């Protein structure tokens, strides 16, 4: 469990640490604007927060961490910002993948890669190949990802693989074709930055996930802020359609 050293206080109730945490990292641009800096400064600072979040999840014993880095709708942003984000993505892969590998972390990228250039696709492939046998935290980065795209591509691929089932698909048929078929559904969803929507992220997988929204901007979302989210999760009663009495019995 102690892949990283940490000076933070570990959540007391280790039995209720969520197995899978999914995060929309919102607020980089506003963080920069509040400091009279260009938006790109917020994105750079956000990378540091990602690094600290990974360390903290490994210390706490979270098994899966999924981060929404770039949505399929983010292509609508100013071209200079999109270009910077793609460059930052490439730079971060090159710098961080060796560290992830040394700490036994598996890296997986989900999303439509058709709009990425060939160099970025190669960096992604190499990073996934290097870390594929690691057995610690599984870090998933969603880039050019959308929940609706995920469901549509799953249905299309299912239909190609099993045309005999057309018209009789069930949830159990579709699930193996979703982008995150390798992971359990998220236990806890966190969105920073004050917005209270899931913005086309993991639409299928979040059906029974506990939702947590915070005003804290992503670059300021430190270990203490993450612990507050965990504490909120630990107070929830997860019934999955059952009654409280059934859970107690």
C-alpha cells in the first residue's frame, strides 16, 4: 500500500476507501484568471495536482483512478488552447510514464484517438505497453472521450462481433465492449470547480456512483480536499435498490 511516502493524514476508516474514483478536473482556467495569468498556466499547475492525486490514491489504497483530461466537446475551445493541451499531454506522457512504471502503476487511455496525431498515438501506445503488467493503481486518462461516444462505439462493436444478437442486446452483452470494461464501476465521482453536472463523462458507468461536487478549483484540490470527498463518501449508504433494513440484515 505504501508505494509513495506521504505526510498527509490517512483517512481513519480504511475499510470504506472507494475502490474506484473518477474525477472531472475543472477550474484550471479560472484558477489562472484569478491570478491574472494566461489559461495555460492553470493547465500546467493542474498537472502538478494530478501527480499529487495519484500519489495520495496509491497511499490510501484506491485501486482505480480515472481522470477526465479532455472531452470530445473540448475541441470547441480556442485553437491555441487546444494546441497547448495536446502539447502538454505529450510532454506529460514523456515525463511521467517512467515514474508511474517505477511505482507499479498501470496507465490506460480511453477515448477516440482518431483526431490525435501519429506521434501522440505512439506515445500513448508505448506508455500503455510499458505499464500493462503493473499490479498497483490503475490510472485511466479519458482524452477525446464522451460517454455517448462510448455507448455508441460499444453497441457498434457488439453488433459486429455478435450480429445474431441484434435486437436482443442486454446490459451484460454491452458492458464488455465499453471503454472501461477492465474496471469496476466508479464508487465515487468528484467534480471540482463548482459545476454540478457530469458533462458526458462515463454515462453508463456512473449509474450508481456517489457524486461529490466541490467549489475548489482543480489546481487547489490537494490531499486535504480529497480527504473531504472520501469522508463524504464514507457517510453515504449505498443501497443499490435495496432498503436500509436489508443492508443491516
